[in-house]
C-alpha cells in the first residue's frame, strides 16, 4: 500500500514523499517534485513487488554481474558437485561478456548483444 506525504522545506518548496509497504517486503521510499511522478512511482513499485521484480535497488547500483557470478560460484556451486564443472564454465563465459555491467543495467537487450559461440 502506498502513502504519499506532502512536505514543505524551509524555502517553501513542496515535495512528495512516497512510502510503499507490502507485507513481507522492506518498505520502499522515494521523494519527488510532483505528485504525478510520486503516484506513477508508487504504482510501478507496487506492481514490481507483486510481480516479483523487486530487489534492493541500492545494491543493484553498486554490484556488478561479476560480483554476483563470483558469489554464486563460491556459495552455491560447492553444493552442486555434479554440475560444478559445466556451470563454472558457463558462468565464466557470462562473466567475461557482461561481468562489467551493474546488476541494474542487465536487461534482455544487454544480453542479446552477446554473441554465443
């Protein structure tokens, strides 16, 4: 559920702070200059949460795909001994191709730009 709060700063400028809270997910908060932008963000954020597309946005701005792949290789693959060789090879390929991208920048169009041999 989204709540929009009107705020006025010391200069008399009005901003709109949106809080989106959905049970089982961390609260999402953002501030906008217009109420229209605030409502649109609230709708999109609620939809993303309900569709399972919501994740920590701040982390996605800092972490690269290489970070994600390396963590997967270290933490998950040791629990999958039968597939460790093939998956490591595949993950190293993707790390070479898109490892420099921030997680937030990974999209179908970014992946389709990669030529699979």
